[in-house]
C-alpha cells in the first residue's frame, strides 16, 4: 500500500457489469504507468468498502487511510513486502505489460526499440546522469498521453546503462573487431588518472575504414590498471603491455595485423629497454614505433623557455592571480581597457604543464599591456602585491621578452596544432619538422653554413659557427622596444634569446631525427610525389623499412612493385593528388579497374596501411577529455565498464550520424535489445552517480 495515494487509481472496484469493461480499460492504462501494484479496494457483502492486503495473506482491513497507513508500518507487512516486491509484484506487472504488448505489430515493436536506442544514445552523447531516466520515462507518457510508443517505453536507470553498454556499445565493439581481424592497424595508448584516482589506459586503433573510405582513429578500449583483486600495484611497462595485448587476443585479433605503435615519450612507453615499445619490437618484429610529435614539441618549447628569465613567467602568473578571484578588480580593469581602447578581455591563466599554452597568455598580455600598465600605476603605492607587477610592466626589457616569446612560440604552436589533426598528415611530418628546424638554425647560423653542411652534422651548441650576437634577428617588436635601452642590458637580452634558440634547436635534434629513414620514406610516399616525375623508380628499397606492410611472398612483392611502376600509365587525368587528402586519393586509386580487375589493389592496400601509422597521440588525449566529461564530481562512482560503454556509444553515434538526432540504430542493435542485455550486469554493478 502507498501512503497519501489516491487509492481509487490503484484499485479495482466492484461496479455494475455494464461499466466493468470501461473501468478495466481505464485501470489497465493506469497500471502500465505504475511501478508497484500492491492493494485491491473492493466492496464486501454489506456494500462497505474494505481493503485486502495481498502481501499479508489477503488480510481484510477497513478502507480508511489511517488504518492502511498503520498497517503499512507493521513489522509483518514490511517483511512480507520485501518478498512480494521481488516475486508477485514483478510477475503481475510483467504479465500486464506483456498482455498489453502482445497486441503490438512487429513494426510497432521495432519502433519502440528504435525509440529506446535513440533515447539511450541521447543520454550517452550529452553525458546525462542515468538517474534522470527514473523520472523521464514516466514523464514522457504524461506529456504524450495519446502516444502508444510513449506508454511502452521502459528505460529506467539500470536499463539505460545496459542498453548503452550491451546494445550500442557492444555493436560498435563488434564492428571494430570485424575490421581489425582483416585490416592492418596501429595502436596508440596513453595512461591517466581520473577524478576518483583510478588509473586507466586508453587504447585507440588507427586503420583504413572501408565503410567510410578513409583512415580513421577509433577508440578501442579503456582498461583499469588496478582493481580489488590486484596484488601488484605498480603501473610498469610489463603490466601495461600485457593488458593491451590481452585486449586484442581475447577477441581473436591476429598480432600480425599490428603494424605501428605510438605513445608519448615517457620512459615506460618509449624507453629503449624494458618499455612497452621494446616489448612490441620483440613480439611484433618489424613494427614501426613513433613517438608523439605533439608531446615532443611541447618538451622542446618547455626546454627553450627555461632559458629566459623566470620573471617573464612570474609576471604572467602574478597578473592572472591578481585578477582571478576579485570581481571588483576585474570591473575596475574594464574601465582602463576602455580608456586604452583595447578589447575587453580577461587575462588568461598560464598552464602548469602545457608550455605551448603560454603563447595565448603572452598574446593577451601584449594586447592589454598599456591598459595593465595604467591600471597598476594607480595601485602600486597602496597595494604591496602590485609593486613587482608595476615594476615589470614599466620595464622595456620585460616587454621585449614578451615580444620575443610572442614571435617565437607560434612557430611551435602552429606545427603542434597541425599534427593534432584527425586527418592523415603523416606524410607532411618530416617536411614540416625539417622546415621548423632549419628556420631556427637560420637565426643563429649563416645561411651559407646551413646550405653547405649536412643538417644532421650541425650542432646548435657550436658557437664557433654562430653569427655575431648583434646580427641575430629577434623580431621587430623586441628590436623596436630595445631602442632606448642601455647597451649592457641589450647584450644580456640578446644572450638570453640566443640561449632560447639554441635550446630549442638542441631539443628538436634530440627528440626528432630529421634524416630518419622511416620518416623520410613516408614523406617520399606523399601522393604529390608519387605522381611526379621525380618519384622513386621502384618500391623495393622500402621493403626492409616496412616489413609488416609488404606481402609475404616474392611473387606478391613483385606484383606490388609492378603496380607502382605502371601507376602513371593508368592514372586518370582528373585524379589530382594535390586536391585530395592522401587516404582519399589512394581509396580512389583502389577503385580503378580494367575489364573488371582492380589494377592497383596491392599498391593501394600498401599505401593505405602506411597512412595508418600514428603521427601523434592526440586521439588518446581526446579520450581522456571525454572521460572527464563523463565522470564528474557528481558521478565519481561511475565504474570503468560504464565509461567504456559511453565512449563506444558516443563513437557509434558519430559514425552513424552527426548526433543523436541523426543516429540510426542498425539491425544488430535491434537484435541485441532483448532480455539478454543484462547478461553482463550481474558481474559488475553499474553505479551511475555518487548520490
């Protein structure tokens, strides 16, 4: 029995036979909207209303609310209610719902399933708490009382996560498994700790997706390193490698299909000994190992910026800290921005770990420099916190340092941003890095020395070949700002800037081998070069470099080389290599046929596999950004399995449409949406939120 309820709405009252059908139809519709069916209200022989408690062996009670409430609080009723809630009530409810649904046509059943899947996709895409569904599915029928589908939607908290994990997510995983069983692919991994201090490893695979006709990076798995059964709590290379390999082997994916591995430059990942990469080299001979270029550029910028005075970074942090927690100070600063005729913008925060974010901070401070100087001119006498800031803002040398950083840092950020792209840019990696390295070398070495010396033999620290200090170009802004500065301070400034450039060149030389045979070979296979007159005559020199990409037998290798040699003979005139991404170009080449035979089948397969090699680890970083969106402070008990299901579902939505509105569930999802969706939920309890 329910307290403070309208008992007539949950009851079956004895009425004249003529109206019984009408009442039954009305109550049947109401029962479908209720989650509990406990008590029946009837008339006895004396035409007095009585209540019969089904849970207490049909005990007869006076149909008064006070009596029913007292009975509900008795020990015997509470004890019987626990048994009844998991047996009789559930059976009664399922019987009524089944009877109602038995009249549905197959088309209506499919529409209900599709509605359920789209609603679950909506929850996953927008990172909505599963607890919301406890009210939403009851609210929808009230908003649409004439909708049969709305009344049949049954998608509460537990079921929506089961649909996300075992219908949409499982279908996406099955699609990935089928692709990886036949396609060559690369593996990208990274590890991180989420908001509830659980360390996980994200795995992304990169391969040519025949359905989409392009090379794609797709989320594969999210593995928790430690759980309640873990005895070894060290996140070493052996443990990470074992978990990664196991995630593929348990799905019968051949290790022969693994052609590349990419990660950040951490020692556990990329060390020459006892690392994940060294184990991949041993298990998969000939695999291509590439360190994330974005992480490398970040470290290069970090090493270089350390050569500048610490006061530069300190000034940026002090200005941000002065304004960050005071709306009064920010409001006062707006007046000075308007007076100085600069855009009204907030001061940005310098990141503690991402040095390349300093570029945006420097640009913002330079833009607001005059307004900041005027503001702190009025504050430094009365506020001791402002004295250092005021002194630095009125120092032309400090402004020159900011002009220098504002000129130098974009050289790193532009290349970094380019290689964070999801598109295929690996063929441009070596040319872009070579241009950046030569540009930096050109600031401290004469052009004649750079052109006459092998770039690998140039040592940035050899001062004997450097330009004179006064001849080093440091940017127009810095040069103009230093015009009225004393000569000795100019000399110190130039020395520090020279150290910055030398450190940047040394870091690039250390972390990126310019003449590496693998990167040189990949850049030479850019489509624009492949269709030019200066292309290599044969692919044979590349076979030892990419042993896992070439065919196994000599005859097949010969066929591959023959296709390369006759590429220009059969290439259509309208197939412009420069107008298309590399993967799209080779996908179109693979479709060229001659009397029903694919002319470049082996060549296109080789090229598309080569384009699947990783150039950066940005995709793994994006996965952890999505994890932070899914697992928040209010949802800090969300387990790894549910996060994995949400990520796979979000990926499936993107693959089958732009968003949940365009999402079209496939036949496989409809088949999986049955009573077996809970088959894995008994092993791991789903916790949607902390409360």
